[in-house]
């Protein structure tokens, strides 16, 4: 992957060259704030009980917020973001 700069681009964008699966090189424009070198977050592995409770809660109410979310996270030993 090579970087290339153009004075016509806004300050918040950058152009990079990427090679696709077929070997062709394409230029794409990305926001400068996008950190491509940061490792991806690992996927949460839920237990069968956690999945069951989360699915039951989703069927009851698709958007769990506030105290209900906090309490469900505590009961399942998960973060609120995971819930």
C-alpha cells in the first residue's frame, strides 16, 4: 500500500493506492483520522446462557437502554456496550 498526496484534496482526506484481489491497483480516498494500523477489536464470545438472555430481551424490546441495560449487563457479566 502506497500513500500519495494531492493539493486538491481537503485537509481531512488522504489518497492511498491499494491492490485488489485481482491484482489491479486502485486509488481510494479515506479520512485522515481513520487509523488503518490499529488492530481490530476481538469479537466477543458469548456463552449459551448470555446469548439466550440477550435474544429473549431483544424479542421483548429491541432497544435496551438505561437501568435495564445496566442491570442486564451486570447480570450477564458483560459491559453495557456488549449488551
